[in-house]
């Protein structure tokens, strides 16, 4: 049951917020915060690039990631089924050239596979506390899978509250999911998304890691999928997806004409290293260079060669 049970409050997990941080968290200068994948802080998710934070209740536990997730936390619900969580806060980052008002083109193809009786309750422009424009969407739907019965039939009706924004080509989305109407006490966490200043400056990396990233960018620009996939470890795992999933994704990618990597977070740890930042890319057919997330957070040295290792979740 029970891998699928985790999907109970999966939400429109996309294939691919105001500031409500606790006082102790708010006192930390932005450039003193290390990304969560390097140094976790209960109640506060810190993203590498784009540099932002999202707050959540300290007592919530991390839950399994899916596809575009960079972080997820929720409340365990043994009253529903083993491995089920509600409410859940999911944080997603993925590249997309679409404007915020076209959110349905990204979300709904997946939502329709997971839910029936979908009703969009609200869809409107809004903004974060610092004035950053966002799109706020609230919708309900009946889950096609019933975790309590362990079978494919209509399950519970779930509420979804989404706050989404963009930075360059990076689409940033916070989603709350619950089996009851989502109140203001929870919405504040979706709106807690806050971009950080002073954390986009390049940091030094070793020469071999720099060579790996430069070669990665060059091969992605070439569009040769076999060569691109040679940069992935066979042990690669990222938010539930393996090397095969990303091979298929690269085969359908329209491609880019230029790519320049900039590392903003780097932490070597033996034969592994955590790395984050952005690529300055020009998509085919677009003369403008835009920033997109650098990759998969973790690399591993295998027989003297660095390869993408993913977040191993």
C-alpha cells in the first residue's frame, strides 16, 4: 500500500508566501543561513538557489519527496493509514518559461491523473510581504486512490492551496494539502516564502568540480543525450526519480544555445560534495539569457570522476 499511500496528500505533485518566521529564526542574517541540504534547521527550509526560505511548524516531520520537490514536511496521520500525512507543505523548484497566469498548463495535466471532481475555488494574483508578485490558487479534488481501503477507488476530498512565483526560469511553488478546508493558520506557511539577499555571490570550488560543471554545461548545450547521461551515477536518485527518468526528460528537452554555471553553495564531504547555484542559459529560440537551477545538489566522485548523485531521497 504503501508506497502509494504516501501519495495520500501528494497533491498535484508537479512533474516536473509573507514572512512568518519564528523570532529566533528571523534573527539570523540571510547570508549566515546555510541551505537545508547542508545544515538542516527545524521549522525552516533554506533553499540553495534560488535563495529563499520557507517556514513550517517545528514539530512537523519531513515526508518523502516527489519529482520537483526540494522539501516537504507534514503531520503523520495514523488515523488515516500508515505512511499518510496531513496537512503537508510541499516546496517545489523547477524550470519553466511559462508566466504565472499559465499555472494550470503545468499543474493540471498531473492533477487530472490523480484527482476527480476537481473544482478551482480561487485563482488570483497576489504578493509576498516584500512585494514579490505571486499567483495564489486554491482548489479541491477527490483522490482516485483510497488509502484506507488500499484500492483504486474514490478516496478523500483534499484541499490544495498554492502560492507560486518565479525567479528567472526558476518556478518556485509552495503547496499546502489537507483533508479539510485550509485555514489562514496554515496559509501563512505557504506565504512564508521569502527571497534572501546576499546569497547569490559565487563561491570557490575545487578545480576538478569546476571542470565537471563546465563540461556538464557544454554537453547539455550539445544535446547529445548519451553524453549527458554519462554525467550521472548509476546510483543517482533525486526526489524519488532515477537516472532513467531524467534520460527520458532530456530526450524531450527543446535544448539550449548557451550555458554558464555559477556556484553559490558548496560543501565538500569526502567522496561527495553538495553543490548548488544557477546556470545562465539561453533556450533555443530565445535571445535572452535566464537563470535556471544548476542541478541535483549532490555529486559523487567515482573512480576519479565527478557525477551527479542527486539528493538520494
